[in-house]
């Protein structure tokens, strides 16, 4: 409906260009919104006010010219000009029934569009360090990123989902050393575990598995491991210096090959767990991109060379700096430390160069809100690499805060005190997890209410929406139990009998679904789809409570059945897109 009106307005604009009222080269984007007050019509546009200045004419006079060129269409009963130049469209009441037929004909494809026109978009999300299981904080980024990618695909974009595996750097060395120390305990060595090591039970499990496979192959005496190691924090020392010394000792005593074995054992186990966890959560990727690949194939050196060739690198105090402040960042950034080691940011520059070289039309990064300050330096790097930084869209996600009653659950991957995504999913179910995670704007703070998520009441929004679907299924079962059959054609021929207030409201809301889907995709806001589902479910429950569907009059009965089956289809389409189940009974 909206697209048809936009087409009519575009036709009028082209006519005015032909007449010379508007310049032929003028780029015009028609913006049409649903009217807030139905007394002012069903749709409205401020097109005349937007074009008044380039047309060098009064907005209201231009509105009159636009209206005069709008072709007649059965969809439109009346067009009015209001205020300084708003153009209001009144939809033919009979045309509202067409939405039921459209939904029936399109089925699962209803609401899909091609506004993306096949453009390639990469969506990178979650990308949590493989140093431990995913926790409930990561879950929000997973649900949000998955929903954004699926919305973009539904809008006609070609989407590639990617997980950036941070399998290099100090945190991974801390993990490897933590695994080795637990392994030594399994071998019978007695030694204190570092304050800054990864203390979770999953580390011990990896060590136990390693010992079962390799026996004492990696065993070294505790006194050699601890000889001349700086004191830890609980001994009055520095925990950072202590863990760094242990990492170097592990590398020295084990040698490159055996240290690599330990490193790989920890990485493989945790990454396999992450992949399995996300798959069970309904999240899939086309690409798992390794940070180590950037080091092994020379990408970091190549990226830094491109920055240097462009004049953006300089040396100071033994380190190499990227002059990012010249491109909007608050200060310059180190890319090569004075010890010759590349920084994490250098890897990120190489990674984004790789993304650009793969030819994506748009790059979408979904990061935790704590990475907000990282955006300017990455955009600066893209500009320095010669790319259009507007191709990069960074979306921020606040971590969800979990509550058990009034008590906040403390979470730390390092200490091992956290609730995993798997534990949360087992407790409240995948459907509630995904629904709750995308219920609000991604950048808004979120408290995850476990009690509400598991309740079977109308207060639980996911239960409320799924219950609407189940209720339609129950009506169809009752029809079968009564020995009656649905007459689809008869119902379509008598949709004009749907005149009740609740029926009119449902028809209007059903017609909004394609618009909501497009807008949610364009604005990267899956919460708009959640809001729509809650509105549609609420209207259906009101209808269900106020009227009977299996009435004696076959014409009314089948018209109503067609309407609620349209509701069922749209609920199924939206919930399926969000990877949420549609139970037929509850």
C-alpha cells in the first residue's frame, strides 16, 4: 500500500519535471508516513515543503501542483492538502481488505522486499575472545547481530555473517598458561595459581582432557616453573608482572612446539564450545576469521605499509605511531611497540583492510558499548587506507545485566564467576532469550528478568505473542472438531463483512508489516519488529475475547477465519525471522 502511494507521488514528480516546475536533474526521495490522526487521512507526506525551495515556489502551491498530477487509483478515495503543504491520502475502505489476500498469496514471503537490491553487507558480531564460554552479556550481541543480519537479508541485501576470532595476543597467552598450570596440578605438581589467570572450571576441564591425552609429556617441575618469578598480588607484588613472567617461563620450558600444543588445546576447546553454543542459540556464520591469519600472511605489515606510503606513520621513542588525530581521532595511536610487537589496533587495521579488499558495499560492526571510543580510530584507519569511512557502520550493544530476584549476578570471565549463555538458555529457553535480548534498542541498558522470562502469563511478552499464534491454531482445531471445513474462497469474497472495530484495527496493523520490516532493517532496529508483534498480538487477543469466529453464518465465519489466518501467517513470518518458535498449543 505504501509503495503504491510512493509510486503515485513519484509519477507526479516526474510530470512536474517534464513541465519544468522541477529541474530534471533534481534528486527526489519520496518520504511517506502513516498519519498519526486518522482524521487527517491514512498517509501523509511533506514532499511539497521539501521541494518548495528548489522549485522556488510556495509549498502549498507546489502541493496543489503535485496533487493535480497524481494519477487516479482505486486505492485512494481522497487526497487533501493541509497546513503549510502537507499532502494527506485517504485510503479507499474497500482496499483495506486486499491485505488478507496478499498475505494468503505471499505466505512465508509476505513482508520481504528488495530495497537492498542484492548489495553485499558484512555483519560482524559477537567476536568474543575465545578465553572462556559465552556469558549472558555476549548473548545480547548474539541475538541482536543475528536479528540485524536476518532483517537485512529479508530486505534484499546479500549478507555475510562473520565472527572475528581474537586468537592472538596476551589474553590468549594468559589462557594457555592457565591451562598449563592446571595441567601441572593434574600431574601432581603443587604450585599457587596466579591471581590474573583464568580461574573458571572450564580451564580445569581442558587441562584434565589434555592430561588424559598426553600423560606427563608437558610436565615440568614446579620449582623450575616458579624460580625467580616476581611476586603475585596476594604476596604484595604486581599481578601483571607475575602473569607475564609465567607466560615467558611456559614458553621457555615447553619450547615453541609444546607451547603451541597447549595454546591450541585451549583455543580449540573453547572455540568449539562457542560454535556449538551459538548454533543452539540459532546463530550461524558464513565466516570464522582468525586474527592469527593476519599475522601469518603478512597482512599487518601490508596494512602498515599502506599507511606509511600515505604518510600517516611516524616513529617516536622507539615506537611506530599512526597519525589518526589528523583524521578525526582524539589522539595518535601506537601500531608497533618499542619492543617490535604490533598492537591489537594494528591487527584491527589489517582486518578492516581485509574487509575492504573483499569488496563489501557496507561493513557493519556490532560491538559492546565499552568500545565506543574505538570507533574514531577505526574510521580514521579506513580513511588512511583510501576507503570511504561511511561504508563502515558501527552499532553498539549494552551488555545485559542479569538479576536473580533483587540480586545482581556478578560476572567476570577471568575469575570464573559468570552465568553462561548456555545456562541461561537452559533455564529460560531459547525463545525467551532471543525475544528479551532484542526487545529494546541495542544501546539501551537492559536488565534481564529471569522470573518474567519463565512465567506463563500475559505479563511475559514472548509468551503473549506465541499464545496469539497458538490461539489461532486452537480455533482451526475447533473447526475440525465440529466437522466443519474452512471455505477460503467464500471468505475472500465476503471480507467486506469484517466491519467490527477490532477487525478494522487488525487489517490496518497487518498492512503495516512490510513497512515495519523495511524500516527495522534500514535502521538496524529489530526491537521495532518486537513492538509490532506485541501490538498485533494485543489486537488479536482483544478480538478473540470480544467475538466468536465459528459463527453459524458461513460468510462471516470464513471471512473471520481468513483474517485470523492472516494474523497467524504474519506472526509466523516475524517470529521465524527472529528464530523464535511458533507453538501450536500452549
